[in-house]
């Protein structure tokens, strides 16, 4: 269990979710990943990725010029 942070500001779809997936794989099961992103498509992409991977979207925070997503990675069997 660990915590990872990904700054994908400036990256457009699909790269923020690709970076989220890489960070989640590196962090391992039951870890927290924070994604900073300014692409509005991520507002639908991140929840969809979480559903497909058995992860939990814990929070989405609107910081004005970007969003902060907090994701709890799923158990190993969903990878």
C-alpha cells in the first residue's frame, strides 16, 4: 500500500488516464493515487477507468484551473 501523485496538467485524452493507470500499477493494490488534470474529458474518463479496474474514485476536487482526483486502487485480481 502506497501513495502516488501524477501531474497530467497540459495532457489531453487519453494521456491523463494512461498516466493514472501507470501510477496505479506501480503503487500496487489498495493504494491511493492522486491525479492532477486540466482536461475536462477526465471528468468522465477517470470514473470509467475506475469502474473497469475495480478502483474507487474517492474524491474529485475542482481547483479552478484543474481538478484533483483521488483514486483508491482495486485489489490485485482486478489488474
